[in-house]
């Protein structure tokens, strides 16, 4: 049983772009982005990729839910789990769904989710959900306070259609979640450096290696080497490689794990089911 000060992240989906379940991704996982962050037993959810379905099956055991779900952005691989999230279909549950990348485009998260679940793309609209769901939009850069003792700081990320990075602060510790962001070689992203300054745990978009990035520098993603450089520059503690490319097999990720350990000892490559405490 977690005590009131327990603070951890559990990975339900670590893959990027498209889910890749199968024998070559069994050890690291094939589901797309979804994190559960517990603050003294209370849960926050980040992103709604295919991993959200499995988190939902676990959460239904906890009885009535009152939770916040934060999206980095609304590209398909980060929202496709929403229609399959069982707690949304249970009356008495309460959710607040947040997005920080849409207001600048005069869009709302409610509109985008409705479009996602619009026939003939999906057979039923969001109105099928029985839970009480509040749709909230904010501007990246704002600080949010889902609980009196929890602060969620945000920052804009460099990604097509925009994206938002998060820093969750609780009990004197911090977990940062920054995925789907593209770096400029030799020009560290100042928004990211400010957000991860002195952070305990930094989960970063490490879709590529630097070598791969050279041919994909305008695809909206980053490399594990850039994650190392950012964490070093910001004085962050533990670096976590995240958003694995769908073509990167378990054997490939093992090689990345060896290389990142040599470059920055103590770094971690995210796996589904992994629990990390800052």
C-alpha cells in the first residue's frame, strides 16, 4: 500500500507512431503512449494511446474515479485509446480531460475528440460515455493545480500541430514528461531546459538515434543523444528514453540501453509495466 508521500510513474505505453505488438517488441512493449502518475495514491494520466485501454481495465477495480487526463497533443497515436477506456463508460466516474496545444488554433479538445469519434471513422460519438467528462483547454506555459499539493507546470513543444510538455511536482520531487518534440542540432530548446531544470526524472522523446535523426530532422521527433544533452545542461537527475520508434525491436532497444548507459550512467529505457520513483 502506497503511503501519502509515494510518488511514481507507471508506463502503460512506450511506443510512438503506431502500436507494434508482437514477438520483436515483447520485452519493451508495443503500445503507444500512456503514463499513470501516482501522487500519494491519487492518479493522474498522461496521454491516451493504446496503452490507455490496459490502464482502464486496472482502474475499474478502484471503484468510483475522480481523475485528470492530460494530453500532450491529439495526433492519433496519443488519443486512439480514448474510445476504449472502460472507466469512461461507467456512470459515477468523473474525469477532466486537458489539452494545451489547441487554443492557439481556435480549436477545442472536445471538438477534436468528437471528430475522432465521428462516423464513419468510429460508430459512436463521445456522448456514449456515461462518466462525467469535462473538456478543458489551456495555453501551454500555464501551471495547473489538479490537487492542492500537486503542481503541473507546462511548456510548448516543437511538433507539427503543436504539443505540450509537463512537469509534475509533488512532495518535493518532480517528474517531467516531454514527448513528440523536435530539436534543432546545436540549439537546445529553451522551453524544455526551463521545464526540466533540476528535475528528478525526465521522460523524453527519444524516437531516433542522432544518426537516424539526420535523415528525419523535420519529422517532429528527437533522439536519445539530445535527451542526454538536455538533461546534462539542465542538471536533471534520471533520464528516461521514451516513444520508441515502431521499427526499433527489443534487440535494437537493448543496444540503445547499453549506449545510453555509457553516455549517461543511470539512464533508463522505458518498458511497459515499469514503475519508476524520482
